[in-house]
C-alpha cells in the first residue's frame, strides 16, 4: 500500500472513531415533573426532551460533557456561583439526569451584570476584587426578588494563574447569583501540542467552553474564540468548525424574533468595516462566519480582552459591546489605560428590548463620563475635554457656559489625562510596558469664555442626561 493510500485509510479510521459513540439518555426534571422541549447536547449533536423530559443522544467519541440549555422560566443548580447545567462524560455511564428549579420571578424582565478581565495573579488582587464586589451587591440589592439577576464573566478570570480559579469561585459566591463564564486567553492551559488541550483546566472548574441558556425572550450563547497556537502562550481570535456546527443546531431551536446575546472573550471586530487580510490576536479572524449565522436576528455581542470600553454599531440589529477591565490597570489603579473606571456593564432586558449602562465601581450609576478643565489635555491645552467611556453614535456631548449651550463637543482619538498621569508613574504601575492608550471616546471644545461656569452635558441613546461642572 502506498503512502497516499495509508494516509486515506488513517483518515477514514480517525473519522470513524470520532463519530462513534455510545447512546446515553436521561431526564430533565423540575421536582417530580419532566420538562419538555429542553435542548440537550454533547457539544456536537443537539436533541430535545420529550413531554416527560426524557431524551437520548449518541455521544460523539470526543464528547467531554452532556449538558442542557436551561430554558426560560427555570434555573440550574448552582454551586458557589457556578451554574451546574452540565455533567462530565464518564466511561460506562449511560444515564445523565438534570434537575432544574422553577424561577420564582418572571424572567421576561431580567438584568445581566457583565464583567471582564478580572486578571487575578495574587492573593492581594483577590482581596481587592472581593471588596469591589460589594459594589455589585449594593447596586443589585433593590432588584433582588423582583427581577431575575445573574452575572456574566467574559474571561481572563486569572492572569495565567489557574491556582486562583478556586479562590475566585469562593469570592464570587458572595454575590449570591449564578455567573455564566467564558474562557479568556489568560485562562488557557499552556504547553499542550494543540488547541484542544488549552481549555482543559478551565473546563475542570466551569464546564463546557461553549453553551447556551435562555431568559424570557432572550437567548444567550457563550463561545470560546481563543485559538491557542502554542508559540509560547500565543493565540489568535478564531472560532473553530466544531463550534460553528454546534451553533447552527443551537440557533435552529431559537425563534427568529428572540433577542440574542453572544459572549466571548476576544472582540469580534472593533471597527464598523472588517479590515482586509487581517489576522489579529485582538479580533476574531473569522467573525464574518458568525455574522452570517446570526443574520436577520437582533444581536448584541459582549466581549472583553482589550481592557478598554468601546461600542461598535454594525447596523440596527447588530452591535458589539467591548467591556473595560475589572482590574483597571492590572490592579495598580482604579481606571483602565483608556481612562475608563473599573466597573461592569449592566444590561436590562424587557422582552426583546434592551438598555445598558456602564457602572463604575465606587461611583453612582449616573457617573457616565469624566470632564477635565482647560489645560488638562496636553493634546488640546485650550480645550475642555471629556472622556465618555460608554459612548456610541446615538449619544450627544455638549459644552455649556453659564448654563447656556455654546457648542457640541468634537470627538477625537486621544489620551485620557488621568490615565496618562498614572501610567507615567512607573513606580506605581511597576511594569515598563504599561502605557496610556488612545481612545476614540474623547471629546473637546474651546470655551468662548474660560472664566464662565463651564459644564459638560452628555445625553445617552436612551435620553438620559448627565451633567458635570468642570472644575
């Protein structure tokens, strides 16, 4: 047999081994009653339960979990904030049962608390993070018992320190809510020969790297787009074919008029138009394939990774929200390198309507920008400048003098004065590679009368008005 025939025969054997699997089954129940119409998957095939909550599925030879898409109106079991919607595949085991609880509130209205890049590397980081979670509890206190509240973590939970996964789980338990998690590039396991090894440690703590769940008329999808290439710890933003095939089946179970959220660590695209011939570690190289699958749906992408805040409107029904880092400047300051404060996104969903804000930790909810007086900006020393971190094209930023509107402020790409000052203090930030970054959510205007009472007024896309006096 020649080498070509040997290769073909090997591929055929491999394909057979990958497709071969055992048929397993089980029941999805709530109390004594079965829950019908629930999607069950092994990460390859997707089936639904019958009217009594029973299912059977042929496991793929590479399947590591059997898991459910938690349906609207129900909650999974939760252990220390980790939703237990999954069961590891065990050799010889043929039955995988799942117990759900009825949601005590109508989840048609719900609130998602979205954080990114906690980047824990030490016990000191963990202690600081635990203190910041009091802000989340204070913010959600008035919502508990009235609406469904849950967390989303967009990855880079740790900074290459997997020993902190368990302490992180213990700390997040104080929020007393399920937290759905994505894997980040700094959550990967390094040193394996292929991408498939990179998510092994994460899965041992949090379960599958891609999955979905439902709340009311909203469908939430979690993906892994950190493709490990094993050059040191290098990666690219990429979604593999296995995930796409699962996602095609998943979306087939979702009504076309439902709201869809896609959560992944690395951004999809940071510009309204795709860059030609780009292979970028900080964008998803094959994002166009995801867009094609989501075409015709009302979609919000939630991403992290960059450590800055930025919104991209690709159209009326597709938007990406890139969320700033909880760790700020790697736990050296309470702002990020673009000047966005440490914080988290808040998404309020009512049916298929969604509103959002960025909640800065340690500040009231209406703290939506930071204004600087004339002379604060080295780039525009004659101007009042403002950093409006959650800005998008439907916001308005204006300058008032003695209470009267004098001009709409001009958006520019530049440096936040506070972030610049902090990053220049190398004793404080410790690392030489930490520098301020230019951000496109800066605004400027030259006052007609610099001695007047100067105010910056910001109106968001939902009509909320925020004002700051410029000191």
